[in-house]
C-alpha cells in the first residue's frame, strides 16, 4: 500500500478510537452527554473525512506511479481507467468506481456519510423510548438525507 494512504487510514483510526473512548467513558455511544457531543461530532466528521480521503490519495498515487501526466485536480476513477495502467491497478480502480456508484455497498454509504458530514449535520441526537430500558442502541441513518 502507498505510504500516504496508510497515513490517512491511520488518521481515520485515530478519530474512530476517539469515538470509542467517548462511548466507553459514557457507558455507551447512546449515553454520550451533551457536553461531549461536539467532540463526538468532530471525531465522526474526521473519521469519514480521512477514510474517504484515503481513497482519493490512493487514486493520486496510482496516477503518480503509473502515469503522472494527469493534473492532480483531474484525477478520477474514470480518467485513470482510460489510461494505460497495469492490470492490477486498473482492477482496484474499477472496484472503487463500482462500489462508489452502487448505493447498496458499504463504500457508497461511507462516501455519502462523508458528503453529508461535509455539507450538513450528520449526527441527529434523537432518542426512542422502549420498554427494554437496558437495551439502548445507536445507529447512523442508512441514508442521512
């Protein structure tokens, strides 16, 4: 793997670990108090940002390693696939392109969460009462829009 991609994944892991720590301190994610919600929001935003940024860095590295004539702002899955790059690189770029465009994949959902976190509020701190007081679950909306 490219070093820059590994760094991005390491930063994503940092934010995810911060979220886990906040949840552990509160007893669960659902019990993170209002004084820590900004911190939770920031860490969730950072996690999605760095995770999708790793994909962008990967595409940039493929361009740099195999065909550096594309300007960095022009790099995309489609443009890389139109170039003469090695088959193994082409297969990985194709996988990214397919998963990014299929709204049933985890990759599409992560990309969508990152887009929502960038442009709108991702966390909706809502609560649902239940007769099972011991079972509190927290979910991200499948479609945050």
